[in-house]
C-alpha cells in the first residue's frame, strides 16, 4: 500500500501532470506515488472537470446521523409518530 495522500496533494499532483503533458511516470517518481494513482486521479478530474472528484468518499454515507432535529423529525417520521399516538389513544 502506498503512502497517504491528502486531497490538496492530489490536486497539486494532477495540476503537475496536466502541465507536464500527462507524464504519469515522472509524476510518480517526483511525488513518491504509483503511476496508476497519478493516472487515476488525472482521469477522475478530467472526466468530472471538478476538483471534488478527487475527494475520498469511502464510508461517508453509511450510518449518517441527522444533521439537526428538523431533519430527524421529517414529515414521514411525524406522521408515523402521530399514527402511533392515535392508535394508543383509541385502544386504551
């Protein structure tokens, strides 16, 4: 496994690759990464034309907690709670 590369470093590497005529081999040597990483990051950026494509999003969506109480009590959750309360009142 290679060294950990920050988001800002990825941007720097891709900018360097683009400036140097897609020389992935030289970028790999200069930045101490693999050829395939330099290639993959450059391709991601070129396809999306957006630097955020280089962000690592692994594991970020799973187990996400609601941002605030309003999101936690969405209209669907409010209806479910009202239905449960109504059921309890009617069956006491």
